[in-house]
């Protein structure tokens, strides 16, 4: 279940203390420890048997990360906490291959009155693995900063922990995002999502077809 020109990295770093990002990372590691031991790295191609090198790492990042986040359309499939929406759809409007920044036009349809609105989500890299692969992004909208940590990503789906920080506190939600509005080929992500959502196996479902 963000869906692009990015904010400058220096602006984000000046707004978010480093210890906050580190604390968030440690919380996620503890919460999802068992699941993380069973799955490939956030941006690795799970079907690849090639030992990562500087070249293969870059290729893996480009084919998995860039294809999922910046090519085609992304839909919110399910979430660990209920949201007052019937569907959310994200499309890339701008991207920079060098800086790995991008912008999504996000369509949101409300659940109570069925009204819809659009917003821009501007993503910039937040954290990389030791091998240099991206595993989290951040989006800053005024005083609200949202961090996205990817626990599992394939070309068709992703399991994402979203932490939103604002002046009143923070909000954390685990989401399943899919490429296909009919959620085809999302089974691997669905299983992982159910393992880590902490929702008593009862997540909230959404309706991608209503965003068509």
C-alpha cells in the first residue's frame, strides 16, 4: 500500500535529526526481526543466484527498485490499520536516475463521502544497505515527514512500513502495495505482509479498481 522531483537531501537532513532515523531503524529491526531473517534484501532480486558485486548491485537496484517505484502505477492493496479511503493510486510524474529521487501524483478516494483529491509525494533516498542498495525513502510535506522502509520488494508488489512524523506525534502503518489493480503476482508480498502486519491476520483491504 506512495504513490516525482525530489527535495534536496540537505534540506531533509537539516530538518530531521540523525538520531531519529537511527531510532526508527532499530525499532523496525526489533519488530520485524523474524521476518527479516527469512526474506532477501529489500532491493535484491529474489530469483537471482549471482553474488552481489558493484555492477550486479546497481543492476538489481535499477531493475527492482526503479521499475516498481517509478514505472507504471502503484495501488494500495491492504494496511495494518484502517484508513478512511476506498483506494489510493500513485503514478510517477518526474524522476532523476542519478539522485534516485522521484515524484508521485497520488489519487486518494475518501471512504466516507467518496470524494477524491490529488497530492504530490516527493521521495528522496533515506538509507542504503552495506552493499549500497536503497531500502528506505523519505517524503517531506511542510512540517510532516513520512519515512518508507521496504521489507520486501518484487517487480509486482512491496511490503512497506510507513512512519509519519508530525508536530503532534508519529503514526506507523504497515502496507502492501501492488502494481496490478487485480493484485496478480502479489502472493509473496501478501504472505510477508500477513507475517509482519501485527494486525491479528485481519488487515484492512482496499479496492484498486475504484481508482481506475
